[in-house]
């Protein structure tokens, strides 16, 4: 699901 | 976004600009590890694949990702170009760059397969990039410790990179308490990475503050 790809850091 | 995160990102940006400036201004590649720079290209390409999915987090986020991909590629091209312009310096760089990166690549792949948020192509590559980044500076530190000579600009580059990693830790602590968010893989690998830098920081401190010669154990 979407939450898995929520890598908002660099 | 919190102050630690912004300052961390800015020092990451600064480290790359310092390195590019060093190569351009001094016309020298002495003391730079080609392997570490090539690893960064792999890291940014595998981590920022989400740019292709167009699930943009923010303009800031996307621009920074594009900058890191572009600048890492640019540095490798600059180093490669010295092969024709400064063949002797290039040969010396490659000869001194003896760290076995296949262990870092293999180890990171194993870690990514074992520890990831989801067993999917993007998530495994993301995790791979996180583990690889935690050890990517090792060829550079190894080179520095072997040569024993202190190329001050290379040292400033490593120092700025180390500051970036260190600032991400208070950023995570902040996020945990304020946003209730914690990225376990990033935190664990980030701590590993900061420990690798801490050895360098100690030497840097000794050199800069006490003025002694730079020598990594």
C-alpha cells in the first residue's frame, strides 16, 4: 500500500 | 520539516558542492575515492526511483533528489574525464582505491533482502540504497588512512557529509516525539553510518583543534 513508499526523507 | 533536517540536507548539499569545487578549482583529483563516488551514483539511482512513479512528496523533495542524482553522476564524469587530461593522477587514484566494494554491495543486498518494509522491487532497492549509503564512505576513509596525507579539501568534504548524517539523528528524535513517526531502517542504518564517521570526527577534531597530523587508525 501507499504507506510503504512514504519515504519523505532524502 | 524541522531545523535538524533542513541543516542536515544543506550540509549534504554543501559537501557535494565542496567536492565539485575542489575538483574544478584545484584541477586535482588527488585523495578522492572513485569507488565511493561511484557508490553514491548507485545509491541515488536506486533510492530515488520513486521519481518515476510521480508520487511527489514536495517540490523541495523532488528537486533535491534530482540534484543528488545529477551531481553524483557529474562527479563520476569529472573523475572519469581526468583519465584523458591527467593520466598519471588518474592512475594513482585508481591504484590507491583498493577497497573491495563488492563486499559492500553484496552485504547491502543481503541486508535489503532481509530487512525491508515490503518485499517489492522499489522497497528492496530503497532498503539496498539505505544500507549501501551507511558504508559508502569506507573506500574514501580507507584511502585517506592508507595515504596518511591530509588533503584538506577532501577532509572538508568528508566532514560536511558526516555533519549531514549526524544531524539526521536529532531529526529522527524530533520526528519521533513531535510527529510520532519513526523509520526504523533509516534510523538503524543511520546510526551505523554515524559510527563510521565518528572515528573520522575524532581524528578531524585532533587535527583541527590540536593541530596534529591526520592519521586514521
